[in-house]
C-alpha cells in the first residue's frame, strides 16, 4: 500500500519540480514571497491611510495601487512555489515587472504640478515647460510599461522568448534614459527658487517643504534607476544566465529596492504638499504691488482637483 502510494506520488513531485526548473531555472524558496506579500500589503494600507487622513490629491493613489499590485505579484510567486503553472508564472512576471514603473508616473506628476503651479517661473527652453514635461515623461513611461508588459508575456514561450527578451530590454533601456533626463529636470527645479510647493501644517518653512518633496522624488527615482539596471542585466544575460538564475539578486535588487522606495514615500509623504483643496490665505509678506516674494511661497495657494 505504502509502496504504491509512493510510486504514484513520486512522478507528481518530479513533474512539479520540472515545471519550476523550466520557468525559474531554480527551485524558488518558500517564506520569502509570503513575507514580501505581507509587507507590500501593509505598505499599501499605510499609504491609503495617509492619503485619506491628509486629503491628498487622487493621483497619489498611484502609490498604494502599486504596492497592492506588488503584493499580488508575490501572491502569484507564492503559488508558483507550491505549483508552478504557465498562467501563474506569466501573471507573476507581469505583476512584478511592470507595476513599479507606475512609481515613476507619480514622480513625474509631482514635478509637473510644481512647475505648473509656479507662475513666476518662466523657463526659456521648451523642454522645461510644464506642458512638455507632463506629456514627455508620461508618454515615455507608458511606452516603457507597454513594451515591458508585451515582452514579459512572451518570455514564457520557447519560440517567443528571444523576441520577448529583446522587447523588454528596449522598454527598460528607454526607461533608463528617461529616468536620467528626469533626474536632471528634478535637480533643476529643486535648485531654482522660483519653483514653489504648497506648504502644509507639517512644514516649518517653504524651504523645508520643497526639500522634502524633491528629496522624496529624487531618492525614489534613483532607486528605480538602480532597479532598472538590474532588470537590464537580468534580461541581457538571458534565460538561464547567472543573473536570471540568482534568486537572491531578485530579492535584493528588486524586492528590497522597491520596498525602500515605498519607505521613502511613507516617511516623506508628499501628499501633505498636494492637498485636494487649498484655501486662500492672507499674505502679510506680500509687497504693495501685490506680487509675492519667493520666500513667501507658502502663501501660493489655489483650488485644485487631481
């Protein structure tokens, strides 16, 4: 009886391991994806609370949405630990590869709004105008997301794997280039005093408010940049390569880097500075001509809806 049971169960176990090796090229460890799932769910919940509590503009919902998408990706990875199937692997790949790119959209939106809400800033060059910045970086990120999504879906097929890898590499390379351009734009906005941000009750001065927002945007963009470098190395190395086959590298350069980005978003929550509605405040520092000095930017207020 026991020998018969063992004999019937053994092929099932071997088949499950074969499927794991077929897609991962290694046997994925347990516990780690469950921990990541729980952590990202908690991160998303904290961000939802912050958005509701501080009445932040709706577009900041990109942040918790991305965290929950990451949690879903690790839920699919957890399922693959126990039973790897084609469908589960495709869903895992898409939800762990694509959603972090949405964090860049939040950063683009933040800088674009700062530029748009700073009427005293009159940039000479068209590539520093708010309309161009919003369109240019949003379009680049959407293009990159589409390329990575399309290529990611092709990675699991033997006949389409090479083409999928090439498409993902193009998407990641394009994204890396635009990340670099955006960092230059962000530093420019940070250093120019005419670009102002809304000062919340949590800020002691306009300088502090702007420093916090720009530090959050810059540091998270750098983390996304490093994560993209890892992903490029992974796909350039190819299926079954050293980078692709190193599970520890995935958890260090993807899971942890994105988690650190979320920690920055929580610790330096920018929703304070992008409220749903701003009330007009008196400005004792205004000059007789009605113009507002850059140092008094905390009084720049307007009614906005995301």
